[in-house]
């Protein structure tokens, strides 16, 4: 496999914003690029392509195969093939296919995130539980609001008197 490939650019695409990099053949009468002057980008010509033996392969040099189900994994050689999981796969089937591919020792071109949460797992920690863990001086007004909500939940207790007692205690501490 070739170490690098020539990237053919459209004439003046580096200079003009309105001209995209997509290749177009230079046709101007005085075009330096068409005349192949030194210092100007190369033209697309025969002989500039990659070798037929490596054409269309993954950059690792392996043959790429699209996998939609477990049956597609059968008969693949890990030394020759690399798989690409179909974009139409759901998370549950993708996890199964990734596990099966790992057991067969086959490379995966698009494995996805490794730290995906297992299906039916516990949800992440909520903001309220994060606030409860912090000292009151750092939390500010959001903690006071939360304390008031907690006080309202207790039957037969005046929330305003308890809220005043809590703020008085904080003032005494600082």
C-alpha cells in the first residue's frame, strides 16, 4: 500500500472561497495548471492511481466487509478481513455482534463507544443528589430551595420558622 496518495484539487480552490476543492479539469487557455507548470498541483492522469492489488481496501490493508447479522461473520479470516457494522443496527444487536467479532478475533472498523451503558442499567446520578453531597456554603440558593422542599414534606411543621433557624445557624458558622 502506498504511504500517501495525491489529493487532486480544483484550480484556484485554495485562493477563492467560492471555488470548492472538488476536482474539475482546468480548461483555461492560459492556465498554468493545464500547462503543468512547475509549482502547480498535479493533473489527474493515467498512472496516478493506486495498485490494483490494494485498490478499495481499508487503510490497514484489509478487505472490508459490511455486517448486518451474525451469519455475515461466518467464513471471515481475521488476517484478511475487517468488518464494518451496518448503520441500521440497533444498540442491542450491535453489542451482540461486537462480542461475537471479538471472540473470532476480527477487527471492527466502527465498533462504537466502548463504555456504552448496558441495556436496563441504572440511570446517571441526578443533579439533586449531586447537590446533597456538597456543603451548604458552596451550593448557594439551589440548596436553600431544596431544604425548603424537604421541610414542606414534613407534616405539622412550619417551614418558615425552620428555614430561618437553618439560615441563622449558617450565619453563626461563618
